[in-house]
């Protein structure tokens, strides 16, 4: 189904799909216009509702998860992701709220890497401590493009298939990259993301999603009381420019040790050089599972609502960023400003600066190979 032809017929939200229900409620998908980009392209907002009434609003602009309503322990639904109500606000200024990120998620030192004897120059669009780097795919990353969208329901599970063709040379990257991302809102209350890509030239690929979560609900203050546990005995320390030093270091005895449960705020103000560089947590954890199978990377629990979120991934790493750059300048969906540390991200990924770090797992995709990786955010209460 072509979204443009659909949008021209649909102004108000209308049900475009309803699943077959066997006892449970029917999964549904509705869509409505999400406004136009500066170039006049139509964007749409798809509302995926699973059999339990859990809802995700996803737009084909940047593949952004705009809203995600999940129950607390009393069954009250709150929107647990940060974001905006209109595409115009996302276009104007966003710290990657909810978006798909690529071609390389995270940082590349000085925006340069060598591949097959050739040096590639990427846009340097970020400069922590005044040290320039390439961040999250550049000035026009996958978070800022309009994806083709195809909603579907299979086995009473609503989904949205997004497709983007990233041309050779885009943002300095080699090779045409043909990308498909499939979101599914499954009936165990998981948001499942499948990333697929193929190329016609060797190229680095590291796709992720940049949702900011607050399990109390977006706009409900800081996330310092959320309790984390990561299946990660190591992390990749960084320099002042937030580029890994190349070391894989043990978390033991540091504020980076989440192998047992700790609140985000518990050690965030410890006198620690790494914490200073990040302005708080903004680091890549080396997940214990390195074999590419789907494994539990971590769990986040919010005590007042009783909500928890598990992150499952096939990726070897996860960036935990706790909203250190949020400063109240972004006004979110319910009219509240997002202040310092009002949301956190768990970006499953290969390690930052991988193309320049020979000891890190490679992110080079070659012609004939398939980039294929799955991440799941599963919600529950206790
Ligand atoms: C990432 C980075 C952070 C920051 C945010 C966006 O997750 O690790 O340093 O750039 O994106 O604000």
C-alpha cells in the first residue's frame, strides 16, 4: 500500500486494518496525516494497537516512535516516550527523539574512516569538548528522511514496514544501502524492531533506535530513580570527545557496574573521569552476549508506576544515554518542557567508532551479505 495514495483519501484517523481475533481483542492499525515536510512530502502517523490495548504511534518521517502507551501496575496507560505532536517540531529541532538512526549510529572520530585503502570523509556534525566527530549518520541521517511505509497485521500482531534507499555518497557513505525496518507491537507488549539492509559496495552499517524513555510517563520529571540492571561486565571508556579509547574495561568497582540493580541517580555524581566526559552516563556497554543470538541486554524498573522494560538484542553493544543534553528547551507532547535527564535511551548497537577501531567487532557490510538484526523493548509491571 502506498502511503501517499492513502493519505490523499484519509484526513481523519481511520481504521485501515483490523486483525482476526480469537478470544483476545483485535489488533488494529489506524493512520492519519502527520503533516508535510519542508519539501512538501506527505508524512503519516500510524497507530498500532495490540490485543491488550497497548498502543504505538509511529511516523514514516525518520521512522520515529512518537507515542508508546503501556500500562502501569494498576492498568493505567501512560505514554512512556519523549516526543512531539507534529512533524514540524521534529523537523525544527530534535535530539533524535524516537528516531531510526543510521547509516552509522553513534560517533565516528573526526568523521573519517578508511575502507579498502580509501579514506572516506563524513560530515562532522557534533563536537563534544570541541572535538569534531560524525554523529548518528550526519546532518541528514535516517532520522530526517521520509521512509516508504506499509502497515500490516499478521497473527493478530500489528506492524509497520518501513523502507529507505540510501544512495551511494549520501552523507559521505560508500554504496547504495537498501534498508527495511519492521516494527511490530506484539501481544506480549513488546515493541520489536527488525533491521535489514543490503549494499552494492562495502560500507559501514550500524542502525539503531533513539527512543527516550521515562517509565513514569513523558514529561513526568527525571529518570534518576529508575533502577537498571545490565548483562554487561564491561564497557568502552571514552576520551573527552566521547570517542572510545579502544579499551574494553571492566565495570567492577565503578559507577558503570549495573550487573546488580542500581538506580540511575545513585552514583551519577561520583567523582569519576568517565562520568565527567559524558556529563553523566553516555557510554557503550559491552554486552555479555556476543554470539549474535537474541539475548537480554538489560532491564529498567520504575518503582512508583511498577513498570519495567526489558531490552533484548542481537547486537554486541548498548549505549546508555541518560538525557544529559536535555535542558528544557524542547517542549513535548503534553506541553511540558523536557529538562535535564528527563529521559533515557538504550541504543542497541555495535560499538562507537567501529570503523576506526580494529579490535571492535566489524560493522562493514559487503555486497551479497545481509545486515539483519533484531531489538525488542518488552514492557511489563511488578
Ligand atoms: C546519543 C549520544 C549522546 C547525544 C545524544 C543526542 O545517544 O551518545 O552523546 O549526542 O545521542 O543528544
